[in-house]
C-alpha cells in the first residue's frame, strides 16, 4: 500500500532481501478483502488493510504485474 505521493506504507510484496515470492491471484485478494468487510476473513494482511484504509480520503486497489513492478 502506498500513500498519495507513492511512498510505501505497508504490504506483502516488499523487498526484504533474499526470500520466497508469494504469488496471489488478484481474484483471491479481492475475495479476501470483501470477506474482511463482512468479518469473514482471518487474514492478518486483510485486517491490516481494512484498519488503515479509512484513514485516507481517496484509495484504490490495483494489480501491478511483477514484470512491470
């Protein structure tokens, strides 16, 4: 997640050195966030996103393919 200036806030795909890459299907992410809104998700990442999103006046979720990032 980035702020309006593009500064990194938090997320699950940040460079932390040599590590495994987690591949997540965009549909699964959208479903997890939707379930989080109704209280059906146990994902720590989804909970963290849902806690921080209300702090921003404008927000969007977009998929950036690894090859382009």
